[in-house]
C-alpha cells in the first residue's frame, strides 16, 4: 500500500528531478532514447516552435524497449518525427548508445562528424530524468549551454502513462540515488540536493521502493 507520506515524498522527488528550464532557441535538440515516445513528440514540438533547426535521436535498445522498439529507440523516434511532419534532412540518428553517458558522447561525435557547430543544446529526456541528463551533459560536453526539457506533465499523468505507480516511485528513487553517487565516479557534475529531498528519498527506500537502486545501496539505510 502506498501511504499519504509516500505520495508526498514521491512528489518531492518528482519536483526535484525537473530542472524548470525555459525552452530557448538552441543549435540542436537531442532526444535521449527510452521507452517513452513522448520524448520524440516533445522534440518535434520544439522543432515546430523554432527552438532547434536539427533533431538528434540517440539510443539502441534495452530490456525494457526491445519488444516495443525492435529497430532501436533512436530509429523509432526518427520514424515518429517523420510521421509528424519533420523533414528527414532535419533528423540525425545515433543508434548505438545504451546509457546516458553514451547518449551524450555519441551524439557529440555524430554532430562533429556532420560538421554541425553546436553552442547550445535542448536536451530532451523523460520528466524524471531531466536533472540526471543535465548533470551528465555538463560533465561530458561542458563547453556548450544545456537546457533540459521533457514532456510537460504532472506526476499523476506520468503514472497514468506508465500504469504502475510503484514502478514510477522506484524509478524516481533510483534516479535520485544516481545523482548522489555518480558525481564521485566522474559520470556527472555534483548538484545540491536539499535536505527535504534527501529525507524523502531515505523514507521511500526504507518503505521498500528499491527495485531501481544499484544493488550495493538497495538495502542500506
């Protein structure tokens, strides 16, 4: 059973994971592969609004996307953008990346090979991955301006789209854990985590929302 305190803690993490950046015109929009075609839809919306002249979709497959996106996440994103009217000349595909770091590194290499001058990036991810994507890009591509974006939606709408409230809470907890430990491993920049967020994270772990934690931390206090 998910208690009222669990929901309050979940909302605290949800709010923290989102950066709240205003979308501004950038050199390129990069959509990070996942199970969520909403990333492609948001990229197309930003393209139509004149926020980026070029879209890059990056991602291979994973155990959670292999059946739904057998041709690879980036390829399915590209197909979705073409269905929505984006010209093929405005879409590049990076089909090899299997994690956020590779998303950034391989997209950077692709754009360099294509001769695209990049000063700023609209980095599009799932709503609860905004901060993680931003922190990773700041480490691997520090010389460009990063604006983090996702599909505008409430926590309730996101849970409805996934269809599993407990899984969503697990994902939020797992994403927060990585924000805490990955900077020490050089994977992303360190960011301030407010005390109320840390307390919400600890309570949710103690309540058993641990399926997306890295194993070494799954049972720690």
